[in-house]
């Protein structure tokens, strides 16, 4: 293989790596963020919970209020790969159930 062929091969390999990373990174970073967010979702009482506005594809999440800043920083890692149009839910319906912050709603009137 001559010098031009080797340079072309290296160039094609680099392009292939960039192409693969471009398509794999959003899924990997979203999976990582979701895993980390699950660590921030803990509580003893309802007052421990806070909602953090998310972005697509993760959406809004409830976490311990001590973890809000970390959660917001993690959300910055998520590439916005779609348009997010979820209805905001009445924040007064948050609760701490079995040590996890959750959003409870009983009917359509609970959606704001």
C-alpha cells in the first residue's frame, strides 16, 4: 500500500469513528444521566422533594431538594434530540413514597 493509500485509510477510519460517536453519544449520555438521576431521588418526607425541569428525552424529574444543583448540571449533558411538549403537572401533588420522590395525580384536573 502506497503512502496515499495509507493516508486515505486513516482518514476513512477517523471519519467512521466520528460518525459512530455522533450517533452513539446521545444514547450513552442519556442512559448515564438517567442512572445518575435515580441516585438523587430519595426522601424521608414530602418536603424533601423538588421538581427539576428537564428536557427531552428525559423530561421533568423529582429529586431530593439537596440534589437540585447536581440534577440541573446533569441535565446539561443531555443532547436535546427531540421537541419536548409535556404538560406541566401541579407541583403540589409531589409526594415521598417508599423513600422516593414521585408525582401523584388522580385525574385530568391534576394537570395544569
